[in-house]
C-alpha cells in the first residue's frame, strides 16, 4: 500500500483517515468553528465531511463528492482567513464549484482546481507576510534606519517569486502581498525623503485590472530640486552652447541623444531613470535665456539595474536609503511589473526657467 500523505500539510500519516492526519483534522475543526465531535464518533474525518456537506445544504452525497466538497470548502476558508485584497475572483470561482457539487452532478466540473496543500502553503506565506508587515508598522519613522529597512525588504523577498505567476490562486495571493508591500513602502517611511519617487510609485501601483493615468508634475518642490541639480544646469549650458547661436531654438525630438538627462539626486534618479528634456528657448536682450522645459519619461521597471553605479560618488546629500533604492527596490519593481502590480505610465514635468546672468554662456 502506498504511503498516505495529508492533503493539508502533505506530511505522511498512518491513521485510518482518507484525507488528513490527526493534527490537521483538529485544526480544520477549529478553522471551521465546528465543535469537537463526541468520543463515540469513530470516523471523525467522515463526520467532518458530512457536516461540511450539511452546512452547504447538500445531502446524500457519495463519499467521493463529499471529499471533493470538503477540500474545496476548507480551501475557501483558508483563503477567507487571509487578510488580502485581491482574492475575490478566485473565491467566487471556488464558490461556484462548491455549488456545482450535487447528488445529480455526474462529473465534478471545475472553474478552478487546486490542491489543498497549495492553498495551505499560501496561507502560511500570508501569515508570515502579515507578521513582518505588522512588525514593520510598529517601528517609528524617526527610528527607521537603513539596516531596519534592509531587513524588512529582505525578509519579504519571498513574495517576489516569479514562479507563482502561473497558478491563478498563487498569482492572486502574491499579487495582493506585493500590492500591500508597495503601499507600505510608499506610506511607511521608506520614501519619506523621496516625495517624487513616492508620488510616481503610488500612481504606478494600480488595483487589479486597472490602468494608471499619465501624470503631469508641476509642484514647486520637484521643480526646485531639478533647477538646483547639477545635471540640469550642465545640460542647459550644453544645449545653449550647441544650439543657441541664433538666439532661439526648439528641441523636441526623442531621438536626439543630446536631450537625455540623468540625475544624481537620489529622489530624481529613482523617479526618473532616463528622461528626455524638451526645450523651447529664447534669448533675452540681457543675454539671459527664457526656457520652456518639459521633461518626459516613461515610468517603468522593465530592466534590472544597478542604479548605484549611476549615482555621482561626489554627491553630498546623504540619503540613508540610497543603497536600497538604487538597486534592490528597483529590481523588486521589475518582478512586480511582471505581475502587473506596478504598471507603466508617462510622466511629464513642465516649468519655465530663466538662466541667471552669472551662468550665462559667453558671447
Ligand atoms: Zn496534515
């Protein structure tokens, strides 16, 4: 006789039951809020399956159907216990399958099939996930340092498992956990000093089946940090030098490599990896320039990157979390893009700018 394995935990057991080991059977009674069976009931497993059938208003089911129904119902109850956002669709399908089991049905038709052990594993993942998130939420913003942030992210790396995309139930569970993860990143202090990054990430994080809208950014804080950045000033000087002979120029071609701009400031770098800057420039009588600026970028996480390499090592402003953002979060973002948790959209940053006299290009 072949070894029996518990349908819930997959461990071998030697009891006379058909589906579960004794410990798991007890846990299932508890999960379903069923009172413990009295001692005189010899087959507590069959008794459980019968009670599940009654609870679903199904009577006189044969053994095979009872066992199938019990596993679907137990799986559904584990999914209900997971504190996750995007499981409704999966649950509905299981409910339909439960409805379809009757004394009249010839074959058991399934909208979604699953092994109970897989759902149980997902339940354990979600329990672990909840604990880590809760622990992190108890940290005060002021106390959050790089080590804590790293530990938090590393301890959750299991939710970025690409092999889970192919199964609809694990996909929904991992989608939900990643969705929560990014929400925590946005509001949990990890992006406290990176407002633009937080804003763009928030826009990219779209609920199940929804597409994000494109964004136009025109807040003073972002624009000031761009205007004050070395990358921007250098770029403007280069463009004026190259294109400014006639006192005016318009540059708005994505193919023009001169218009690529990459920032060293970590918020701008993380938010805009490789942006294109359009310029409409007119020279004033006092030799300053009026510039209409439009910075365009496609917000996406399609490439694994080592953004740290991009960051100018001379940069002064010390962001404690730079390491994390530069690479780890970006690469987790790549996985979440494949799941569709993070979606692509267009960003446009628009402002007018007048060069200062001291920065003026000679001539
Ligand atoms: Zn078991």
